[in-house]
């Protein structure tokens, strides 16, 4: 693909590229790479002027740059084709899709798949080896189900959804269109429901269901539990990383991002656009408002207002946590000073 073709497919106008300045800079692009590892024939991107040294040392033939005259001049001086955009990372992500498409098996049913006769399959469905599909399951058109996936009875899978190898979809779960469930993830398993009695724990049956709306992605080995009654719901566009636990009855808003090793206890509610960094823990029934952010390893015990940024355990405003953390590193010195100030007996 020529650089000019890539610019056109990404929807850029010619005046934001190197082509009017240096028409000879229209190289053939064979793939994409990180800027520090890129070779001739590859496309990369630079996010800000902070990385100008990488631009000067890269062997990339094409770059997606921010709107920086300095970087544009450097790229032209180094004979590198470029296109400028306010969102270089986004457009690089779009460029990757022009060179790479994930593996997808043909729309056939492998002879080793076990499919209950009451299951309903849409058009152009791909079903891999040793897949098990239970009674009353509904599979939408264009779905791709990789080997050894298990789908329990009465589950529903929306159009074009991809289920990767070894994921499990439990009974009555409803997964919307254009979702991706990665390997080892478990959707709709029993919530952790036990009632204490004098004789031990009484198991509360989990009769509810789990619902994933359109465009939800769930990472490897994550678990989203169903509740005793009602539903656990993940609203459209939310992205969940690997090794995430979402407890029974949680309500997750649209377009949230939940990073690896995060755990949500039962009945947690997240507003739209909430971001949880790695290893965040949220206590039972806590609510986070729209676009709230929790930094890595935050332990959240109380409700969080919309737009707030919190850190630490228990959670506190992020700026306060930075001060507390800074002081904690000086505790030995402060303790020594305090001892010196104490009156001697």
C-alpha cells in the first residue's frame, strides 16, 4: 500500500500530510511497528514532541504525527512521509486494521461440535472443534465460536460476536452483538451467595442472569457472575481486561474501562465512562459516578462522585493521596526529628 493510499483510506485531506511539501515522499508501506523498532517499509506514530528523539532515529518510512510543526519539519528533513492529526494513537489503531485482521475460521460447523437440536443458529456462523451448545441456545448471524467453547442452555449470543477458545457462557446469559469474549472468560456463572446458619452456610441459588450489551469486550480469565435474582448488566461499549472479577448484581455503565486484576463485589454500580486502573477493589454496593477514575491499587469503600479521581486505601482524593504518599516516604526522618524534640526525662 502506498502512503498516499493509506492517507486516503484514513480519511485525511492532502493538506495535513507531507505529500504537498515533498511529493516524492510516497513510499510503499508493508506493515506497522513501534517507532523505535520500525524498519523501512513500515508505518509508525509519535504521540507528542516528548518523543522527538525517536523520530530522528527511527527507520520508519511513514509516521502519524500530532499537530506539531517541529515534528513535521523533523520528519520532512529525515525524508519520512507523515500525516498530522490531533489523535495520532487513534489513527494508528485504525491503520493497523488496514494491515492486520484477526484469524477467523470459515463459516462452517466442525464435525466434532455437539449442538443440541433445539439450538438456533444464524447465517454464516463459524463453530470450531469440540464446541458444546446447549438446549434452546440462540446464536446470531456471523458469530465466530472458536474451539472448545461451552454455551449452556437458553443463552443468547448476538450477531457477529466472537467467542474465543475455552470461554464458558452459562445458562440464560444474554450477550449482545459485536461483543468479544476472550479465552478462559466465564460469563454468567453463579454469584457468591451463601447465608450463614448455626449449622454452616446455606447456599442461595443464583436464579438471575448476566447481560452484556453491544460491543462489550471481556479479557482472558475474567469472570462476570449472575445474581440470586435480577441481573448483572454490562452496558454497551465497556471494555474489561484480563483477570477481572465482577460480582453478582453489578451494574456497569456504558464505555467503562476496567483494567486487569480489578475486583468488584456484589451490587457495585459504575456510571458511564468510569475508568478503573489495575488491581482496584470495590466493596459491596458502592456506587461510582459518571467518568470517575480510580488509580492502580485503590481500595474503594464509599460512594464516589461523578468526575472524581481517587487513589489509596481506603480511597481519598488523588491529590491528597500524592501528598500522603510523599510524606510516608519521609516517616523515618520525621520520626527521628520528633524524638529529638521530645523533652528528655
